[in-house]
C-alpha cells in the first residue's frame, strides 16, 4: 500500500498532463507537445526513479505551479463583477494549482536522499 501511495505525486502530474493535452487538442485541435513531454518524462520517472531527474522535474513543476497561480489571479482580475463563472475560475484554477504544487513537493521530497 505504501508503494502505491509513494507513486501518487507522479500519477497526479500524469493526470494533469493528460488533461492539459486533451483540453488543447479537443478545444482547438492543437497538439500540445509540452504536455506530451511532461507526460513522457514523468512516466519514465515512475519506472527509472532517477533522483536528480526527480528533483529537477519537481522544482520545474513547482515553479510552473506558482506561475499558474499568478495566471489564475490575472484572469480573475479581468472580471468586472464576481459572478458564478469568476468563482468557478478561481476555485478550479486554485485546485489544479494546489494539486500541481503539492505533487511537485511530494516528488522533490521523494527524490531527496534521506540521511537515515
């Protein structure tokens, strides 16, 4: 059971990358190669468990999550009045950012060598 719980950050990141890819592809027909690269790197990380790649990937995704928080706030500020769509944007946007940031912290934590 603990083995599967330790893989939870990678599975959340894989799910977010699949959602990101499908949202772009279904919405505009655009193939999002960045989402595909993130998917492949995280999927390889599940099997290879390279600690340096895990720390780097977690750090990059953490910074991207912080950037996305600022992007959600920027989009929220464009609303002239707070209505249901503004509340939906802020709640779903922050939920996705929270999942990404917490998963990246979990990925970093797993990849840091433990002294004991």
